[in-house]
C-alpha cells in the first residue's frame, strides 16, 4: 500500500494543493489556517502513517533535522535514530501509541549531517472517523543545550552537596521561621550528639540573646553575625561543647509559578557552626587554675569578713549597754566615782569597734558583664568535685542546653552559688546520713534565668525559711561551723542583681534553694 493510499486526507490537507476557501466562514478558512499554523510553527512537526513512514514535515522539522521535506517524506522516522536510545524506550513508545495513547520522552537523534542531538518528542495517535489509528503526529524540539545546562546544574549541585557534606563544620540553611530547609552531614551528627531535634534554632536563640538585639536587617550576602562563641551545656557529667557560629543571609528565588513574573525572593539564613570545644578546653584548664586561686583568696577574705563582722556584732551588744549606763550617769550629773572609768571604757570599746570595722575587707567592685549562669554553676561543681566525691554525694547536673546571659557580676554570683552548694553539701555530710544527692537545674523563664540547688539532706523547717536569711543566724551555729552569714550574703548578691532567692522543701524532704535572676537589669 502506498503512502498516498494510506493517508490521503493529510496529504490533501497539508500538501499545499488545497484550494483557497470559497466563502469567508470560519469552517471554510479552517483547513488553510491549520495548514499555515502547522507550516509556520516554530517546532518540528511530522505526520506519519501507522508504520512511522513520514507523510509530512514542516519547515521547522527541516531546520532541526537538516532533511528537506522532499528528502524526509517517504522515509521512516527511524532515519532520525542515532542508535543510542535503548530498545526498551522504543518498545515503550510503540506499546503506548499503538494503544492509542500519546507518548512523550527523550530520544537521541541524528541529523542529516551526522550530528547528534537530544530530541524532546511527543507522539499523538490521530484517530479516523471509525476510531482507528490512521496516523501519528510527532512534535519534537532539540533540547541538547537545555539538557547540557540541566546536567551542569545537577553536577554542580552534586558537587556542592558533597563539598558541603564533607565540610568539617555543621551547616544549616534556615527559613524565616527558623526551620532547617537544608543541612549537611556534620549538622545531622550534631543533632544525634546533642540529642536535639533542631540544634540550629537553639544556637540561634543563644546568639539572639547574646546580641541583645535582633539579627539586624536581612540583606543578601550580609553577615547576620560572625564568630559568636556559643556554649551548649549537656546534662549529666558530660562537658559543655563550644561552637563558633557565623550567620549569613542568602537569597533564594521563589520557585512557584505565581512568582514567575512578580519575583518574590526569600531570604534564608546560612548558619555555620564550627566546634571549638578542644581549643576551649585548653583555655578552660588555665581558667580553672586561675579560678581556683581566686576562689581560695575570695574564701579567705570572706571568712575574715565573716569573723570580723561576727566579732563586731558580739562587741556591739555589751558596748550598747555600757553606752546606756554612761548616758544615764551623765543625766544624773556623774556623782558616781566609776563614771569616768566607764566613759573611758566606752570610748576604748568604740575605738576598738571602729578599728575592727576598718579592718573588714571591702567587697571587690566588679563591673557587670553578660554572664552565663550555666558556666558559673559548672565552675562551682568542678571546684567542689573533690569534696562532693569525698562525701559520696551524687550530682545531678541538669542545665538548660543554652541559657540567655545574665547582666551580672560573675565573681559575686559564683561565690553565691558556691555558698549554696557548700550549704547543701554540709547538710548532707552528717554521720549516718544515707541519701546524698545534689541536683542543680537551670532553665530560662520569661526575661529571667532560674537556678535550683536541691539537696537530699534534712531540710530546713518551714518556720525558719525566712529566718535563715538573717545575718548571724545559723541552724548549725552551735556546732561551731560558721557564723551564719552565708545566706544573708547570698541574698544581698541576688538583690544586687535585681533577682530573688527563696527556700522550698524538696520532695526528698531536703532543701531547694531557688534563685531567679533577670536577664536584663532594670535601669536604676
Ligand atoms: P526498529 O527496528 O524500528 O524498532 C525498535 C523497537 O520499536 C522494536 O522493539 C519494535 O518492537 C518497536 N517498533 C518499531 N516499529 C514498530 C511498529 N510499527 N509497531 C510496533 N512496534 C514497533 N525514533 C527516533 O529515533 N527519533 C525520532 O525522532 C522518532 N520520531 C518518531 C515520530 C513518530 C510520529 C513515530 C510514530 C515514531 C518515531 N520514532 C522516532 C520511532 C521510530 O519509528 C523507530 O521506532 C525508532 O527510531 C527505532 O528505530 P530502529 O530502526 O532503531 O528500530
């Protein structure tokens, strides 16, 4: 059967021999319009019989393949095959189009001059009046360049991904809601190590709290923050980990169709966290040694202050009595011969008091600085390790991973927490006391940081919960332990920071000291 016999209507319609329309109705002009539209379409169009023998090609087909219409008509479409497309693709193509369904896919074609190109082809079966496949309509375009660009993009993406994945720093890309949209291998490892679902948002919160203001105006390529050192505390005996963090704003083109013309780019934050725990550990060692010396000196000074204050307190009582007696005698006109001696004794006593008062060491005038309370508590626990071990005390260290900084005096605060830990240790370290557990918990409240130091000792009777903060009151004063100024001083330190301190009874019956420190101090 010849091609003409197989598909006469198409050849008649597209072969250029059609008569011009007689009248001007739409129906009359349609065949001409179709013919011209197909001929002028800027995409390669071919029409074949059911065996893929070409019956018609348009000028765009001639341009893409290099075959003229005369050369193409009568050939099989397989003339375009570069023999590089797997047989399974052709098998699939034929199965589908013979079933009357359109097929689209990519094939490797060869032009008349032998050059290969990648064709994006769509074949549509054309049904006759009886619903039988009479012809196939093939539409294809050369997508070699597009494919090359696609491959280039994919290669670059794979390359960037492997570089990012093998980078020895944690990398995460966050959207406007602090949700991680992209991360690397090291970041995933960090999630596992820290037991957190999203370390990036914890780190960002810490950076924000550290900066005190927001991350600043977001601008493509601008750094939101650079080299901010963030400390992440972990529960139990695990040492804290340190990260040097940098955030950079990056722009991403919106991929949605609605943004095609009205481009709405989004800004993402690229977070890079480099672990610096090891470097920090070296510095920490040196810092701890210096701290130990400083704390020892502080201890010495504060016990001296405590002893002198206690002596002052004790001398003040009898001197007040003496002063009243002398005042009484003065009113009576000093007839008593002992009056002068009493007055001299009073003066001498007052001089001693003054000398003692001057001998009390001044408190160091520390400047306030952003202070990490977790770090102070960790210092205190590290400094007390030997004594806690010797007393057989189990320590439950439960810090909030990242705490906002408190504007405070680190030396004073550290000494205050040390006094609380010392008290707890002392309470449990009595002969025969079985449960010896010290629990230290930190967490952030709205605009404040809360610290609970809880022991499993005998506790303090509720009626004494306020009294223990009075100077020189001690539940153990009789045992000769100390003068009882520790909690009074602690209260003073907390008050100086605009915070509050209180005692609660722990579930174990022991004592829970609760300290709340505001993160920002009210202006005086
Ligand atoms: P072939 O021996 O022709 O066939 C390869 C596989 O296709 C075999 O497994 C066979 O089972 C199946 N097959 C072939 N012909 C038929 C058929 N008539 N009925 C059922 N199954 C069949 N190919 C290209 O490479 N580039 C093109 O641009 C292209 N455009 C096409 C446009 C149209 C409208 C149509 C209908 C087909 C087109 N083809 C095109 C497919 C082409 O006809 C060939 O099937 C293909 O080129 C493979 O040719 P071949 O000589 O390598 O293998």
